């Protein structure tokens, strides 16, 4: 046997796990850590916005609790883009590559949280959500589509179409 190699011979594997695994600690996963931080930030925002013991504050606190336990969530429309960027900063500082996954109708968007406010923008036009993503180049993967031959229109023309 090598020095780094350890073999445990025990007649019952179940007994081994019962004896050994009680000493193993599992830390929170990254999504759980981020969720906890976001909930704390929301609670801090509520504390700064509403007076103590007010019905509005109690209602917001109950809403945040219910929201945090929902598997699929919708846009809340409570914070400005600047507040979202500010709230995202400690999370990004702790983990720069934290993913941001969202869905607009049937379209999946995968980015990094640090992209929000920099090259990924969310707006609302005529009651509909719009995502503007900016970048220097396009790449297409798998399959071929006519979109690859597109000569893009100026943004103001696209915004006029959306506005109609």
C-alpha cells in the first residue's frame, strides 16, 4: 500500500456510513449562499424603506418570505437598475463568475451577474419586457440559420418597431 492510500475493511458498509458520516460537514452551496445574501439585502431595503411595526413593512417581509420559497419567480419591479447593481456588487466580489440565468417568454438568456448593467440591460416598452445585450461579436453554434446573414438595423429603428 502507498502512504496516501487507505483501505477500510468493515463487514457492514451501512455501519461504516453510520459511524463515519456523522463527522462530515456539508457547507452551503453557492446558490444557497447567494439566495441568503439576496434575502438579507431585500430585508435591509425593507428596513430602510418602511417604518418599524408598520403594516406595509410587515406585508413586505411576508412577501419576501413567500417569494424566496418559490421555485420559479417573476420580475418584482421594486429596485432601480442602480440598486440592483449595488446589491450585486458583494456577490460578484465574492464570486466573479456567478451565473445569471433568466427567461423572457420562451427565450433563455445565460450570462454572468456582473454583465447586468454593463452589457445586459432590461427595459420595459408598452408593458412588455425588452432585454438589450451588447457585445463586440456574434458566434453561432450548431445548425445553420438565415440569421447568420443579417445586416443589423440601427438600435433606434429597432426601438421604434418595439414602440409600435
